[in-house]
C-alpha cells in the first residue's frame, strides 16, 4: 500500500520519537487518529523525518499527510501522467481552501462542518 511500508520492511527504519508525537498530535487535530493503525502513524512519522513522500489511497493518511506537509500521491495515480489537483472542501457550506500545509484544523471556520479533500 505505502512506499514507506516497503521501505520499513527492507531497512527496518524506526521513526524518531518526536516525529511520532508530532504526527499523533496532527492526527488527533484532524480527527483521523482513531482510524489510523500504529503502522500508519510510523509511516507518517518516517515521512516527516526522511522527507519521503507517501503513496497511499487511505484517506486518513492523506489527510494527516496534508496537515503535516508531507507530499503524497494516490497509488492509483502512480505512473500515470495525469496529475490530480486536490482541494479542501467543506461538507457543509462548500467553502474551499487551497492546499496549505499550515492548516491543521479539519473543521470549517465558517460553519463548523467537516473539511474533506476533494478532487478539483
Ligand atoms: Zn463550512
């Protein structure tokens, strides 16, 4: 599923404790923490530490990666020249935000609804 999981198995990389805490906090802020496995969090923490990108179709991992400023690509799009642009879109009022790594809230500032990633 993830490029970094493969790397994990080959190189037995261990994420730094600070990086792990960092992504755990981000995952808590985005509300994705409950849907993420310890391996998912390790992968995210490793990406923070190494600067690698993550290839995943897991929406929660994508969401936390966005918050952490980790570059990611959908697995389905790997090797395909078409590149998707993603935006954050409020499920309530439809307000959109450009990709900004510094946004860590998953709540719309206007109506308080959940913000999801959507394809442009
Ligand atoms: Zn809204």
